[in-house]
C-alpha cells in the first residue's frame, strides 16, 4: 500500500468553531461581515479578505484575543486519540491552517509535536493587526489568492508515491480537496464537494476520521 500523508485543517476542523469568525463576532466592527461573505462566495481572495478583516482590529486587543480564544475554543472530540493513532501507524500529520500563529500554535502545543504546522503569521508592531502570508501560492495554484496555500504545501510535502488525505470543513480547504486522494469533510466543505462532484467521506469527530482511514485505506 502507498504511504499515507495527512493534511489537516485547524479552524472548524480540529476546533469545533472557526476561530477567525469567533474573533470577528466578538471584537470586530460590523464591516467584517461583507468581507466574510465575499470570501465564502469566492468573490474575494482568502488572502485579501483575511488581511482586511484583521486590519479592522487594533493591536491593543492582542492579549484579549488570545485569552478569549484559549477560553472559548474547544478541541473537537477524539483529536488526541487521532494524533496518537497517526504516531502509532507512522503516518505523517501536517496541520495546514488558514488561521493565525498567535492562536494556532498555543492551542496545538500540548498535542504536538507534529510533522509540521503551516499557518499565517501575525504582526502586532503597528496600530492595527497585520497578517503575513509566508506560505503563498506556487505557480501551479489556480487560485493565486490563498492565504496559506494548502495545495502548494501538499505538492511540496506529499512525495511521489504517497496517498494524500485532506481533512477540512470550509472554503479554505476546497483547493486542497480538489488535489487530495481522499477527502474527509464536514460543514461547508461538504456543500462544495457535492456541488463540484468531489468524492468525500463525512465526519463529525476524529473517531469518525480514524474509522474512515481504517475502512478506506486498510491501515
């Protein structure tokens, strides 16, 4: 059997809620709402939209944002067991997230180490929060507007003989899902997979994910 490599989203996948949207609902002015809708409707690039939303927030909120998310965010059921499962079966597990380092990294710390964590970065040096995008699109990406470009990361890390598994829930996972050998999806990503006739397996928790990998791939 081919080697497996797992690429797992963070916001709304590892966590029960999308942390960026939670931040915006709690702290941002209502100007974030049309930006969010434009991103989901694919009328605005993820990179541009995320940068615009965070630019609405002053850097003075940094400590409040972190405290709020560490208290509010919940890790999806079964994630710790899933991480143990990947280690036991020697399956590389990469976290690929459109989220931001200031909350992704502290939330994942107790579960690590991982094969790698890829996410966007924050800059609190100015008046408003600025987002940096160190994992941009390669020349093969059809979007060219990703924040953290998941298909580019998959192409870089997968290896020629590996079977890629993408786990995700939202629009930021769609391009990765198009590229994956196996898609494990929930929420908005299911809608897009059905709309575009992309084969997927549904999940609600990470015990479901373990079962899918066991049944589909014979681990």
